[in-house]
C-alpha cells in the first residue's frame, strides 16, 4: 500500500478525533522506548512533517493533561507496560480506540463504518512498513499476542495522566508511532 501525507492525514482524521492522540517521531536510538518517550511528551516532530493530533480531554486530576497527556517516562519505566502484538491485533486496537472504553461494539453505527475504519487503520500501519513491530498496553496481550483487541481489551497498564488509557505503539527501523485513547471519569 502506498501512503503519502494526504492518505495519512485522511486516515488519522478518520480514526483520531475527540479524546485521542496520534504522534510519530523519529527512531534515533537502538532502544526504541527512548524515542517513544519523546513522542509521548510531544518533544519531537513527525520526521515526515505529517499530521499528528492531540485531542486529550480535560483531566480532572491534572490541568496540564490536555496539552501534555503523558507522564515523562524513562525507557526502563515502560518495561511491563507494553506487550508485543500481531499486526492484526494492532489494526483492531486502532479501530477500537474509537469506542467507549476501547470497545468497537460501542462505536456508533460500527457495522456501516467497519470497512472504512479498518481501511484507515491499515493505512496508518502501512506507513511503518512490513517489518514493523507492534505493542499495546493491554496486559492481557502479555500471554496472547493475537488477542482480539476489538472488544477484549480491558486491563491496561496506564501511561497517561488519565484514569484509564489504551494505546498502540508501532516501531519501524526509522520511526516510532503512538496512538492512544483516554478515559477520565
């Protein structure tokens, strides 16, 4: 699949509206977690100059969360919080982030939007190439990298300033992407 700034922007806009976050940064370290930490705190720019979005909600516990939704993490702090998953599961979680508590079954009119949402998720992942690695903060994936993340994700190692968050990390040889949803009660 060919991807350019226009198709990327359309896919990101389709999937990442309210209460979501999508950021890509360059991969400059062998330990990709260092680059992820930089992307999460918005301390880097998209290496291609493409669209990033930060629609974090107002957080009752921390007024800085809207502009800076993530804690500053050291790469070692991320051990035990991110679990390797398959590309299929990564595609599913990108779609599920649109639903209440990250469940696709709660997405309004999902049956009619399903094909378009999956196309957008596939477009986003295509940016990172065929050798990319995928991670999620759903602890159930620790034992099952093929976990059905459309509706089964329900235990999260939260990385943000919110009560609950769920996200996917995509790592290529040259880029690291973070795609997140938030819930603040």
